[in-house]
């Protein structure tokens, strides 16, 4: 079962978020029918977005994480929140590249080098907070760490991994976010960086049956690891017919009128879950009338 752990170490000087995400990434793989390279990219983004969104303060706050480069993946977008519900999609789910010389899936090749990583935080204010940085490596983990360093001035180490089995299912998936708190000893940060660089691949450890807690205990040995919370994350789409109707209305009166006059039914598909919403000619006429009535009242 998937699990997200919140923890601290070294008397609160290190904040830790770690998640085993095999089940939710497999769910995303099945929904989007991703090829291996696409599965690895989407899985890393879902896990990274999950870790980042889990620290939002309010239940209704939402975080959107997007990476868009010039590679054949055609971008990837995920959204998450403090409730640990995460969803996402790839521009090109079929993207699949030859493996690198080290045998790993070429996620950075799928992403591309030219482009940006963007973080949008909607916290119920008039305008969402938007920040972006250039793509650093395209491997996702390093890009998120670079975002935290540049945009939030928070020294961070990020580990993300997705292991795709020979039958293209997800064998292991997970991530760890380590952040240094204000007032930390620089030598502590150096030690932590060294340990992260020297640790075995996260997905190899997970595939061998190690729990995320055991992995953290080894990584933070002697640093007084304290587990504060355990919760279950999930892949969940909150789309609805009402939201899709709102998207139709947002097209504007002229576009709705054109759709109605064509006399055809309209079918819209949710990017995140693949659910289809059909609107008959009569449905579009009702939406057009209701939209016109609202506009008149304004």
C-alpha cells in the first residue's frame, strides 16, 4: 500500500517528506496507457507533486507542477494538495526512448532541455502564486531541488524514482524530499548531500521489499529521525459534469452559439482520468440559454 511519511531529523533542522507511490503511479499508467519512458516521467512528476503539495496549509489549497521542454513528451502536468490526492497527464503518453548507457530510462531526453519547470499554488487568494525556473536537467528530481533553491531559497535534496517492469507495469515508485531548516549547520547539509549521493537507487531498495521508514533510518542514521505522520496518498480525479459545463461556458457566447448551430453533439474528455462527457445538441442549447441569462443579469 502507498504511504506518505512526514518526519524530522537532527532536532528539527531537517524536514523530511517521503512516499512510496507504486500503486498510484500504476493507476496513472493504466489510465493513460503510458509507454515505459512516459511512465517514468509521469511517475516522477506525480511523486514530486505529491511531496510538494503535502505541505500546503489548507485543505482546499492546490499545487500544480508543470514541466514543459522541447522533447517528445510534449510536457507533463500534475496537481496535488494537502489531502494527498494527486492527478496528472502527459502531452504524449506514448513517448518512449532507447535506454541510456547506464540502463536507465531516458526521462531527460523525453522532457527536453529547453523549457521551464513551473509551480502554481492556488491558496484561495485573488491570484495564484506562480513561479518558474529553467529546466535544470530534465530528470525531475534535480529540477524540483533547483526550484526550491532558486525560488524559495530552501536548500533541498530530492530523490525520485520509478522502476518499470518487463511487462511495462510499475515495479516500484517513490520519492524523498529533504529540506534544511533556517539556522542549520552547513556541515550537516554537506553530510546529508554526501549520503544522498552515496545511497543505492531508491527504487532498487523499494523493489527489494524495504519500507520507506527503513530507507529513511539508513539514510539518516545517527540523526535522530522522528516520524510525525503516516498517511495514504492516492491517484484521484475530481472532474464532474458541472466542471466540464463550466469549461464549455468559458468558451464564450459566440463559440457556444457556433456549436449549437452546427447541430452536433460535443464530447469532452478529461485529461486526468480519461472520462468522457457527452453534450447533445439540446444540452448545448440549454447551456447557451443559461449562459446568456447570466450575462444579461450581469
